[in-house]
C-alpha cells in the first residue's frame, strides 16, 4: 500500500531495519556460540570414547593375563586407537565418527595442560602394556598396569568435567544473548504495532464495515470518504459484491439440480469459478455413478432372487431327468417372458453322439416334439461342439424354421446355452424371444445352466447308481450261493495248509540235521564261495573269514580251475552233479568229500547260486586204499606161493595158514569199512540224498 505520509514510511523502515540488523547480529552470535558448543560436545564425545577404549584395553589385558584369550593383539590395537584419538584431542583436526567427519578444536592452554598430563601417563601405561604382552605371567606388571589405569581414568574424568563446565558456560552465554534479543524484538514490535494501528487499523475498520454490508446483502455503495488509497479497495469490494451475487446464483441452480448452469464470463484462472465448475462436474458424475450403482444393485438383487428361485426348482425336480428338463425349461421361458424354449440332452447310442429334445415349452404349454440333432449340425449342434453360448438378435423370419431346434418361426431373438460341468457337455438349452436379451440376462442364464448341468449330472449318477444297486443285489445273491462252496473249499485249504506246515516242520528239522551232519557250501555261478557252515570250517581247520570270497578251485588238491569250471558249466545247464573232491586243510592235509552240486534259482527261474552238499569220506577213502593195497599184496603172495615149489606137506600147510591169515585180515578190513560207512551215512543222510535225487529227477 501507499501511505499518506512519508514520515510513517520512514519510521516503519527504520524499525524494520533495526529488526533486520538485530536479527543478523543475533544470528551471527548464535552461530558462533553454537559452533563453540558443537566443538566442545565433539571433544566430550571423543573423551568418552577414549574412556571406553581405555576400559576395553584394561579388560583385554586382564583376560590375557588370566589366559582366557590367546594374544594381546586386540588390546594393543585398542591402545593404538586410544593414542590416535588422544593426539586428535591435543592437536585438533578431523576425525570420522559413525561415517561422519567431526571437527575437534585445538584446546586452550588449561585443557592442553591437562591433556599433556594424560599423554604422559598414557606413555607409561603403554610401555607397561607392551611389557605385559611379552611377560603375560608377571603379576607385578599387571598391578602397575592397574595403577596407571586408575590414574589415567581419573585424569580423563577430570578433563571431562572441565569440558562440561566450559560447555555449560557457552550455553549460559547463548541463553543470555537470546533473552536480550527477544526483549529487543518485543520492544521494536510494540513500536511497529502502535504505528501501524494509528496509520492503518482505523482505515481498515471502515473497509470492514463495507465488507459487512456485502455479507449482509446490502447493495448500496455510497462514495467513499476515505483517502484515495483505501477508495481503491472500496471499488474492489464493489466488484467482489457483484461476483458474489453471480456465484450465489450459480450455487442456487446447483441446489435445484441444474447441472448445466454456466458463468457468463467463465475464467479458468479464477480459482473460485474454476472450483465451482469442478464441483458441478463432480456432482454430475456422482449422480450418474449413484444411478449406475442403484441399477447394478437392482440387477444383483434380481440375480440373487432368480438364482434362489431356480435352486428351489432344481432341488424339487431332481428326482428324474424328464421332470428336471420339463421344470427347468418351463420356468426359464416364463421367467424371461420368452416365446418358447427347448431342453436337449446329450446321448450316446451305437457309437453315435447326438442331442435329443427331451422337453419343449412354447406359448404357455408343454409341447411334445421328437427331434434328434447330431453334434456339430445346426445352431444346437454347434453350441454343443464348441461349448460356447450362441446369442443371436434380429433373426430373419424364416431363420428359426430352418436353423433352430424348435421349428417355430415368429420369435426373432435366440439364445442357445450349453449345459456343461467344467468341460463336460451334458446338453443344450435353447430360448427364443420377441425381445432382445440383455447382457445381464445372458449371464444369468449361463449361471443357471451350470446349476442345471450339475443337477442333471447328479440325477444321471443317481439313476446309474440305482441300476448298479439292483445289479449289486443280484450279484450279492449269487455270491451268497457260492459262499457255501467257498467255505467248504476253505476248509479243505486249511487241511492242506496244516499238512504243508507239518511237511515244512519236518523239512526244517531235516535241513537242520543235514547242516550238522553234512558239509554245506554256497558258491556263485563263477565258483566264488559266498557262505559255508560250521562243519566245513571245522573240517578244514580254518575260519569263515578266511574261506569266504575264495574261489573253490583254490582250496582243492592241485587247484584245478578247469575241473571246477567243467562242473559249474554243467550245473548252469540245470543239472545236479555228484563228484568226489579232495580239499586241502589249513595244515595241508587231504580231506576227501563226496559232493552234490545243485543249482539255486530265483523267482524268475534264473540260476543265481550253486549249493554244494558233501559228506566226509576221508576214513572210507583210507580203508579203500588199504583194502586195495591188501588185495594187491594178497595177489602177490598167491603168485609167490604158486611159484614156490612145495616139497613137503608141512610147508604147504604153513603157506595155507598164511593165506588164511591174509584172508582174515582182509575180511576184518572189509567189516571195518562197512562200519565206517554206516557211521558216516546215517538214515537221515540216505533220506536227504533221496530228497535231492527227487529234485534232480
């Protein structure tokens, strides 16, 4: 505004200039004091950090002395950090703290003297710390270190108190300066207020009365008695009055629901006009949106009521397929005020798939029609093939007669909906109407079609279940008749099982006896021994660990691999081979055994192992050799006797006596051989060899 007197402007300018100068001085002094306080605060934080580092060094040294840590490296590293931060405190400079660069001011003489004392004590402490790292078990060094630690700690506490005292002084000075500045601000503000009140408030009150007239609707604007400066404001208020009247008329038309109202001279840069136009557009959009929501709500309600109605209809008519088809198509046609409708069911007959018209409703009555439509033919067939809804409006007069499944011409709008569950087609519904179907109606019918399809599928399953239940009753009766026969056979089977169990028990006892009386060896088809019984281990005077995984030819006389392979090749052809083997025991003695090689097969009939059952004939073999020797000697004696010329009867008798003695001795050996055979071949042995012979045959 332009003031009437320049002296008022000058005074206001001087006061404002004083306020500005005072603000600058206040700002500068506050900045300097804040910086001083910040430097002192940084130094105090660094001293606290040094205090923590010193405590850490002391704790690590004591742990090192107690052998709880292996080295003094961490303590020495902490000491280096303490030395570095102490030098920053003494000499000033920048230091990194939590990722930020912090400035440390050079201390004054008093603080510097105290820091020098700390530095002197620290050097002594550091030397003792180094000595302790070299002599960790020196208790005297630890005590000296503790003593120096306490001294250093007290020095650090002392200098912290000096820094804190200095910081408090600076804060007090800042507070005093702020108080003085505030008092000066208040005095200058009071002076400025008095001047403004005298020069501006009274004229403004007169303008206020004019504004009050505008707000109360007074339309008379008399010439202003104010000075020229405020008369301009008076004229502006007049313009505001006319603008207010125009806005009031605009709002009144909006209240009367006239959303086409406009300003005479609309200006987008006028915030009020622009806001009112935006409000009009928003109200118009909200009314339209509200109408749309009401329509949607009405549609949802219609949808829910229709859905509930058809659910009741489907539940009541789900007892049979014909009843379901008739009730569904009848109620759909009536619900949509359609002309006619048809319910087609998918059927299969003689490997042919087709749609059969199960129920039709037209012009308020059920119609009896017979119609079969192959899949893919006409609109009905295409709907079933493609599994999609067909929606046709404005159909020509002869179109339905040619293409539709109902055969009636008048209606011109067709809706064909598939009855499907997931992707399985069960049938098709066709509806013909004189009026066009809406999108909501089509969506509703599609939903109803899904419910009908589910009910239809359930009904089919129920019918099929009934048929299966009847068949099941018949089969149950047949099974009951056969149950007696099965019971008798089960009794016979139990007797057979008892006999088999007895045979199994006898066989188990026989195998157990054989395991104790016969040598048992299991080998692979290549001749490697996989398992042996204790009798074989005892016979060879060896251990199982020494024999297992050894090839059979390695423990027989002469180690004849070809001889063993020839036996195995015959056994692989599913033959059982009897063979006498000569094993070599651990003490290199020969053991004669009579062996039977038998193949062992798996469930597929493949030979997987070979079983060797053998009896020790070592004694029998020795007797056989002695017998052969005696026979040979006897023959020799006979030849000698025949060659000797018998001169006297006395000599002949002597030779006869010798022959008799040889014969007796030979007979005794024969009897001894038979006894040994009886001893080593009991009745169980004979029975087991007979059992093996039965498998061989």
